[in-house]
C-alpha cells in the first residue's frame, strides 16, 4: 500500500483545508469561501474513493475489518452523505458540522495500524460478515447526521426562546425541517442497523455455533436498537416532539458511541 499512501496523506491535508474554509464561512458567511470549501471536499471524496478502491484491489476483500479500514470507510460515508444532503437541500451548515466529525474520524485512522488479516481471521470471514459491518457503519453515519440536525435544532430553539437573531440563526433551517431531517435519517439508520444485527447474529450462529449472546458488544448493540426504536416510536405516536425528541436522539447516539467503544473488549468483535 506504500505506492498509494500519498493519496491518503494528500486527502488528510485537503480535508483539513476544506474544514478550515468551512469554519471561515461559518464565522463570516462568505459564499466564495464556501464554494472553495465544497470544491476541496469534492476532491477529498474522489481521493478517498481512489484510496478505498486501491485497498479493495490490493487486499482482495471489502476493507471494513480492521480499525483503520473501519474509520476510513465511516469517514468516506460521512463525506458522501453530507455532499448528497447539500446537493438535495442546500444546507451548508450540515456539510460543515458533519465533516468536522468526518475529519476527526479520518485523523484518528492515522493512529490505527493497517494490520494484515491472519489465517484464523480469514477462516472466520464471509460475505455475511462484510455485509453486517458495512450496514452497521452506514447506519452509524445516518445516525451521526441525525445527531447533527438534532444539535442544530436545540441551538435554534435556544436562540428563539431568547430572541437572539444572529447571522447563525438566519442560516439555520426551520425547526420543522431540522426535526424532519433528523427523523428521516433515523428512519434510514434504524432498519439498516437492524438488518446488520440480524446478519451478524446469523453469522455468529453459523461460525461461532451460537456462542456469542453473552458478549458485551452484542448486549450494547441490542441497547442501541432499543434506544433508537424508542425514539422512533415516540416520534411516530407524537408523544415526543421538539426539543424533547432532539435530546432523546442525543441520548441514543451516546449509546451508539459506547457500542463502538465496546468493540475492543468484545470476545470476537475485537479489531484485527
């Protein structure tokens, strides 16, 4: 991978520049700077795609197994979703906030080793496992964007209550749109996570002979499903609305973060 490592390094540099330009636009609301930041982000997406494809070609499997691969793929999905959201709905701030998360995740991947799959790991892998991990990571990205919309909702709700009509307030979408976007992203993330967990359970039954139900990672994944299911149920039944729903979304995402951290203490989810 040394021959394409420069692509990864250039990606980090351009990603940092894009986030900095977005931050400048966030402070000064400069359209030229905003367009420059988005152009750099588009280049970042292209370079990430090139690097990801080169990994897939060199390793001969879908690269989402190691910590480095997982963080890189998660960052790529965040960039992709943020660009799609901006193209469809023209919400500049969602691109900025989402890619702050994406840049942090990609930067963390610099400290993760690109380990090779050992023979024992190769024996345990299958198409089910790759689909399970991929669906889970895409659902995590959807939940991340939903979190950003919930935070933006709480910020705007705070400003409205205190009648603070700042430039930031004028750039935020309406409360109704923010709640709608957060809700729709949860509606995308929850089924994907459910499918991922089901496929993971089938894989565990076939490969591990069912000896996985007491694993802490399995328990946390179940709690995440329950947490987001409660949020969705309360939203559908109109029992929770507005800021209460946004706060509950933050709580559900905190469970998701704990679930990610539980990976390294899991008996069979541990990073290769």
